[in-house]
């Protein structure tokens, strides 16, 4: 995590992610291992639902939750957004920072779990979470952290793979019941929010990369009114 973000104020620019991870070391290790197993885990292209939903928005401050290797963050920065990108894997952040340098764009890198990141509250015009692996807790900490980051007038865009939330636990150890899904976030929305999109739709599938076999998205787009 960069020192300035940890203190609650944005850095002017960070071309490399800082060390000092804040979060569960086991989660970091798990994701570092996943990324280290491949030279490139994802397609390297921005997520289709993000591209579609951001098309009509005026660029402002954006939080990219679970930025991975940085394709979304770089695309947003190229589009004029002031990007803060958060990720638990240091391996992924190093790759993301390299892509940003190659693209000549500035991104603030935050090496932390969402619930531990100490982000400035209610300060992002867009909070984008594309297929995030957010663990559920009894107090709905991750869901509430997503909502708390959105500024009045801003948008939360949460996209996930359709059908995964209803699957049974896998022999591999993956249990969908352990994770946050769009319906759980939607259930927490109050009169301070208006839902602009809440639907299942065909996915714009990237060429290659993990997860390319998923065909449909769940898309939740909600605007904070106050």
C-alpha cells in the first residue's frame, strides 16, 4: 500500500506499487501463487461490461477494486479518469504498474484488501469491481466498503459471473457461499441509492485469459443520491 493512500489522502502518482501490504497474509499468498503460475493470467483487455457502462460517464475519480494485472486501470486512465487501483497480489500489482508505465499513464496503486485499505470515504465518482473475489463476513464488511467508497452522485459498478453464486462447493475448495455476489450488495441499498442496472446479460468475452469460458454477466449499477 502506498503511504499516502494508507493515510487517507491520494498520492500525486505512483509508477510502482509500494510494499507494506495490509490484509490477510494467507489471501495475499494465495493470489500471488495464482499469478506466479502464469506469465499472464488475464486477457490484457478491459472488461466489456466496464467499457459499456462507463461510456456515458464523465471521467472523475475511480476506484478499481481487484485490479489484477491492470487492464481496466490503464484503460480508465487513458480515458481521463483519476485512477486508484487496489489489489491483494503484489505479483499482479508489479505487472499492472509495468503496463501503466508502458502506456504512459499515472495510477495510484494500493496493496491491500478492500476492507483494510483505509480509503478516503465517499470520495470516488466510480467504484468498479469486476468479478471481485471478496470474502463474506457476518458484518458484510466488503459490501459496506464498496458502498462507503462512492461519493454522492457517484456510481457503483459491480459485475460478476452469472450462475456462480448458485453453484455447490467444489472439490477444489471453492465455495460460492464464501464470497460476495451482486445480490448481496443490492440488498444493502437504501433510499440514498437508485438502481440504474440490475440484470443478467451476455458477456463480452475476452480472447484468452482465465475466466474466458463464462458466457453471462450479472451487472449491478447503482448511483448514490446523497
